[in-house]
C-alpha cells in the first residue's frame, strides 16, 4: 500500500508539472507532434486552431517564420483554412504557439525560453475562463499574461466570430470591449455611409481608445495613409462635448472636388456590458458580444451630421484643432 501511495504521489506531482510548464528537450517539430497527441487531434483536423506570435517575434535572435512553417506542416492549420491566427507582439517577446481544440477548449501552449521549449497544458474553454479564480492563477503558467490574448481569441474563433473581427484582434493583440466597439463602429459606417465615386473615408479618432485598431483592419483607414486622424482629448475637453457617449467622427471626403460630408458618432457601452454579468472576467465577457457583431445599430448611433468644405475639413483634421469645437459640438 505504501508503494502504491508513493507511486500515486509521483504521478500527481508529474501532472502538476505538465499543467503548469513542462520543459521539453525534443526538437520543435517533435514537440508539436507531442502536443497533437496530447489533444488527440490529427493533421488537417478542422477543429484545431493554431494561434501564435510567430510573424512578429524572433527565436534565438532569428526570424520565427521557419518555426511557423514546421507547425503548419505538422498541424495542417493555414490562413486559407481560417484556423491559423496571429497576435502581434514586440520582436523581443517570447515565441508562443498554441494548439487549441475547439470541441472542449483544451490547449497546449509552446513557449521558447532560454533555448528550450516549455509546454503549458490546460483548458481555456468558456466555462474555465468564466471563473475569476482561473485568472488569479495564470502566473503559474509560462504563457502568463498572454493567456488573456490566447483564450479570448481562441474562443471567439470557436464561436464563429467573423474573420475581419479576428484580424482586428490580431493587430490589437487581444479582444476587449474597446476593440469590439471599433469593429461595430466600422461596420456601422460602411452600412450607413456608402462611398460614391471619388470619395474616401477618414476616421477622426477623438477621443481615443482601443477602437482605432479595428478601423485600420476593417476599413483600411490607417494613419500612414491619412485615413485615421488620432487626436486625444483631456478630461476637461471631453466634458465640453455636448453629445452623449462621443466616440469620434467619420468624414466622407472627395479630395478632387474639395467637398464631402461628416458625422459625429456615439457608442453606448451599456448594452454591451449588459450581455454578461458584472463579475464576468473580461476574456469571457467579450465572447457574449460575438453573437451581436452583425447588429452595430444596437450600439452605435449618429449624433450629428454636417457638410464639409475645405476649410472645415482642415479645421477638423489638422494638428492643433479640436474637431468638436470646429463642428460646434461643445458647450458655449
């Protein structure tokens, strides 16, 4: 009996180590194969997702894309199949690659640390990440704070989130209510302000929050192409705006004719928050919004509309100008 009890204790200890970070000396492709065996999935399984920061980081000082190629070969996950996703990180951030099983949320996360592979094996399905206790213990995993990005994106994918929403999350490197608001605003704009010949969109981000990254992906409105004008406001300036829930402006501009139209937009977070209970962790809360991403009018509204000439366009977009003052939407 003592011998059996001793063996049991060793097994329990080994399982604890595996769940919180197992050091693996095997080559990367073998490590990926082991992860697939752990999840009981085979190459080309449509219920398998690979989520990684490989396009952005380096492994041992070199581009991580060769490691990504090995993972694609082993798993069969590709961009074309919609089951290979990325999350942006700085170049010196650790390389991470997660294999996620859709049917139950089981996952294996591979991290490159000090010339070796460390494996986290855990469940990050909706029920797991809905428990506040889960997030109190994430530091025991090598993936650590990246678990927020990995869990929210993987579960949104499993729930059938639109691909452009997932691509927005790639740029933003996670999903949050702020990014979700930008996605809803982008589609509201596309629905309500269709472009005519010669026109283009300019999004005026004022005030500024996470929403701006969705405009860049969904609408191709980037700062570098002058399609996204970013103007932070002070708290006092925000208080002076006369419309409720100000979220920025959309300008539809014809550069050749020097004319256009614009609108001030509001975003109401209350119905978004109401989709889940107050104590729901953020990574689980954002999943409640996935079922409502095709109904932007429930959250976004046009608070004011105005015609644009060259003088007003420049007053709104150029440095030093407050777009809310330029359009007369502040307290007098």
